[in-house]
C-alpha cells in the first residue's frame, strides 16, 4: 500500500507527512520503513555491510546532535569549516545572508546570482538575468521552503539543528555561460576513492557516470551513462581539497565544480539520496567495504 502511495503524485504529500510523523516517533523506525519501501528488503543495522546500510547506521548513531556534522551540513556555516582548513580560495563569493524572506533586499542583488537555503537539498533559485527574474515566484518558493522541516521525511538528523538562513552567492558558470560539470567525490577517512561525474544537470537528460580516480568507468549504478572522463587540469587540486575536507569523517561526499580550471566548492553530503541511493549489488558492497565504522 505504501509503495503505491509513494508512486502516486496525488498522494505524495500524504506519504511525506506519514514518514515525517514516523520520524517524530522514532528516526530508527522511519529509516527501517523507508529502506524497506525503497529496496524491498530488511535493513541490517546490527551488522551493516552495504554502503546504504552503513550510511544509515552513521546517520542514526553519529550524526544526531553532532556539532561538526551540523556545521558541515549547513551550506552557510560550512564556509567557516573550509576557512579553518585553509580552502578559502575554493569558496564561491558570498553576496548576502538573510534570516527570513522579509529581510531580503532585492534592490542590491546583481544581474546574476544563486539564492538557496542553507540546509536540505533542492532549495535553489538561479537568476541569470534579473530583468527577467520572477521575484514573486521566488518569494513563494522561499516562504514554502523555509517553513519545511526537511529532515523529517528521511530522518536526516544532520539537518535538524541547522539555523535556517537564505544565502545569496555568485552564480557558478563557465566563460561560455554554462553551468560547470559537477564532480561528486566519495571520500572515506580522508581518501577519495571514486567520483560521480554529472553533466547536463539543468536539462531533462542529466548524465551521471561513476569513475575511479584513473578515469575508468565503474559500473556501480544502474543509471550509469557512458561518458568520457574529462581529466580536468585541476584534478590533482580537487583530490587535495577532498583529502583535506574529508579527513574528519568515515564517509562524506565532497561536491566540487571545475570552473575553467578553478576548483569551486559545492557542498559536503553525508547521506547521498537520503541513504537509499540507486546502487547495484556490486556498487553497494564495494562502497560499503570502504566505510569503517
């Protein structure tokens, strides 16, 4: 019944409300239930082996009320973490920070900017031409997003104590005006092992390919696209940034951009896909073996 409910667009909100209510009762119960719905099997939290299982174990046992995790899951506070680690040069320019929608000074914003909430996923507004920008539509989105308790539906406890803010940053684009490729590095105790290379993210046909660090395709996902590894000139710098930012964690995904040879930090992700990522059997086992808990 819940699987049907999940797939129904009409009932999706009801499904999310149900999962959120379960989190209030028990984050562990929510996690077990959601995993069962997503993967059609029981979640092993007693002796986790798979990548998703270990991610969920970490979520329930290490992330709740962990000040460092909370800071690094906060897209605003994480900037101080990068500065402390010596990576200020990899931060995109911060244009403004607001505590509420009513505080936004729309008149000072530049022609192009990226506006987002400092927690969760998908709370982004991109403006490439302020003269064509729909301010009222943006306000409606922000009012809805800032009221949401994002962490509840998947019990992503690292977001629970984030002090909500709206941040405005310089837009990340190449000299051609395109969005740069996204390099999502899977890092384990300070060592990047592989990456998910994402292109065409703004279109309807996003392309995702997993590579090892030598540029070989890894068949760890069922949605892998056969792309050629671009081998960016800044790849060694990307690896150095990853090592520095991931050293404190058994696992974190370090998301970086290649902006015409300049490494730009995106975010730190502790629970990719909420801990229910679409990995095949091989990928789930191999990635899981790299997490030491």
